[in-house]
C-alpha cells in the first residue's frame, strides 16, 4: 500500500476550513457531503492509502463527497469538543483511549454499522466500532543500527543521545501508547515515569504528530521512534531503512497491545445519514480486504480473512510478540492525571 507519513494537522486544517464553514451546521439530509475528523495514519501521502481508496470508491458509488481533516487523536477529539454546540464533523475516527473519551463527553451517537456484528472491538453502548485493527510499536533505522534494539533499557544507551523521539502523550494516540506500554512493561506508573525521566537524556523532545517521526528515522536523523504497525508497515514500502520492533520489559519478552482505529457517528452530525453510509462502507468486505492489501493494516471483521502478501507479512511480524489488554476504563478515567504526571517527570 504505501501509506502515510502522517501529515501536519495544521496544513490540513487550513485546507479544510473553508469547506467546514461552508457546510457548518447544515442539517440538509440530501447534501452530498460527509466530513470526517480522523487520527492520522490511514491516508497516503501520495494518494495511495486505505482512506484514499475507500473514499474514492465511496464517492463513486454514492455521489457523496468526503471532506477530510486529520491530526492527532487527542487533537481531533478536542476540536469536536469545541464544536459540540455546532458540530462540523459527521464521523470521528480516533485511537484508544480517545475514542472512549469522545464517547464519555457525549460526542458520539449510537449507530451499529452493517457488519459490526463481526467486529470484536466496539463500544458496549454502540457508539463506536473498530474499522481497522492495529498494534502499537516502535521503528528503528536499519541502516545505522543494523539490528533492532531489544528492550526499553537499550534506548538509554549513549548512542541514542539526541537520536530518539516519541510523540506527545495526551495529544497523539501513539504517544499516549508509549506511556501505557511503559506502565505495563515496567511494573506501574511510577516505574514508567522514572524510566521516561531517564530517557529525556536521549530524547529530542515532544512531537504532536507520530507520522512525522518515521521519515526522520528512515533518513538517519533519528535512530528510534514510536509508531504503530499499520502506519509504519505502510511507510516502509517507500522508506527502505525503516524497521519495526517491540520493546521488551525486564523479562525480555516483547509486548504490544491493540491500538485500533475506531469510528463513530458524531452527535447531531450535520449529515448523519451520509455518515452512516460511510461507516457501513468502511466495513464492507471489499473495504476490509483492502485494509491489508492497500493499507498495510489488519481488517476489523473476524469473518473476513485476508490472504494477500501484506497480510502474510504482518502475521509474521507479530509472531512471538505478547499482546496484552490495557484497562481502558482506568486509562480513560485517569488519562489527564497520567499526562500531567508525565509532564512533571519529564519537564515537557
């Protein structure tokens, strides 16, 4: 597929602003438009991503134009919160725990897309459904390092000084995932914060966008950075020096957790009917098979088994990696405090 180097949200926001103001608040049921606010990662930089194909096919089949705005998961939720009294988006797509946060803030209305009965990752109250499965991971520079680091401890080595970077917890979904995985692997919040404080000696500094980090790794500006499997696997098609790895904790076992793209229909969406149609379309058999074939990710429907080359390679990449289940209820409840504690520990 090749997929995206996650684009700068600011540029996309500028591009989208006239479109949003033009349709802002309109409830016309027959308007041929649907607006998507999404975490970055599924749209290709060169028009070759999963979103690019799905949106094109959707527009061709329905005549409904997709207007697209992307940014970090937290950023997209905050934008929707600011617009709550006059919603501009119809569909919201974010990573956990931000989809749960959006639900808790009343930003999503109940809708079960066609095919969602075959999806495991979804809200108990029917407000969101996984459309693309995914897993958290890291990337490294295969040219300079030759082999991947093995553990969190490896990243404290002096050779990584000013050549490691991770995206910002609380702003980017993958950045928040760094904190979640460190808490799991290292034995709790205090141990994770103590480690991340030490990592600051090598860390370049915060980044609002995870997608900007992989190109830096590929070019050798960074030796390692955080990411996620779907995005980084897609990027590796055009970034030959990009390798994917999963840090191990003290027991030496590499771990990860599911970090799916979850989609929901925005409460009082200006074009709710079109939003429902797009959510249905994302879970069609054709779109779900394209998740791996084009998007470099994992399909969300358990009744559709992809057999393309990307699907086979992704299965191999996950071999031997332990997948744990975060306590999303706890994380959603305490996320603000966790992020504040991270800022205090790291000085960011």
